[in-house]
C-alpha cells in the first residue's frame, strides 16, 4: 500500500514565480547605466560583477528582480547570475542598513580586541551577526581580514577604515551613524551610504567634492617597513636590557644592522654566563 506525499507530511510546494520586473522608469535608467558598464568589456558577461553592484545600489541589496535584470541584459540564465550573486559576500541577499558595520574578527584583530568589540556592539545594538537595527541604519557583521593588520583592531563602515578601535570608540561610532552625526573614516574617502558605495563599486565616479583626492593612500603604519628598507626612517632608540645604558651612562645610536628591540638584544645565557655553564643534556638515569 502506498501513501501520498500529503499523508507522509511532505509538502512539495508550488514553483517560485518569476521575479517581477523593475518599473519602466527604473529599468530605463538602469539600462542606460548598464550599457556604459558593458562597453568596458570585450565580452558582455564579464560585466556581471559590476552590474550586480549596480542593481545593489538601487535597492540596497541584490533582489530577484535585480538578478533577472542582469540575466536579461547579459543574455545569461537567472541560475548563472544567482550562482555568482550567492558566491560573493559583498552582495547582500536581504534588506540591510544604510551603514554596513563590519568588525574584523580574524586572528590579529581578534586578539587585539576585535572579538570584544563585536560582542559589545551586538549587545549595544541589540542585533546579531548580519542583522539590522530597527531604524534601518546599521547592519552589523563580523568580517574576515581586511589587510589592515597594522591598524588592528579594525572596524569598517561601507568598506571605509576605522582603525585602532576599542569597544568604547566603536559604540560611539555606531551611535553617531544612527543619530546622523558626521563620521570621518581614519583614512580614505569620506563616508557615504551603502547604496552610494555600491554605485561607486559598479564603476561610476564618486562625484562628491574631494572624495577621489582623499582616497587610496596608505597609512603611516603601513609604510614604516618600506621606509626602513629605503633607509628613510629616522634611527630608532634602542632600549638596553637590564638597565645597561643607566649603568654606563653612554648614549648609543644603533647601526643599520642592529636589532631595534630589546627583545632581540643579547641576553645572559648558560653559554655566556660562567656561573651557569652549558653542557650536554644528561641521559636519563644519570
């Protein structure tokens, strides 16, 4: 005797209906922008990534309607577009806030305080990972390394850097964002909304005064190694171990080949201390 799917408690459901199209005026505007993007590439399907940013700039996340637009415009199937949109975390799949606040919780940022910042922001905002505040202003998420380890712990807002954060400074940051107060990144371009950021990522110019000139520069901490390699950095002061400088009273300028850290300076060991001579390890039982 066989049983039907309904008797077994299995619901097959109805196939999902095709995504609705954009309103005519929105579609016409997006088509104009899409043609400009596609013209940059020898193969139109290569324009898929920037087109996904373009439709994300329209609604703040990539909707089924946006993916249908990309598929129709590029001659792809919606399955092909969906496969790309769901692969990259930079494309949001559900409504999100005006400001995407990402706390780096990768190794270095985590041990420098990133985990503590993320936990306190969750409690402060009353949201979990990937969730948005009730006012629609802030979406909180933990993110992977943003190549800013020399400024750890790092918080990013719409991909702009906020360096050397603490739980207190991070909470002030999100409070300012929600209150509409001006917020200035530690370095890089001035802050804008997530939709505006998405349009820039689609390849359209940032037309705000001074935005281009202020972006793209490396911070001081990132350039120290390069300056040392070029011999441009000022000589560093050596901190002598065990108060050596205090005993001798002699100032000392390090040579280019000298260690610049007291952690690397020579220490008294069993090999150099006559009172504790080094010798072969004793065999078990000796």
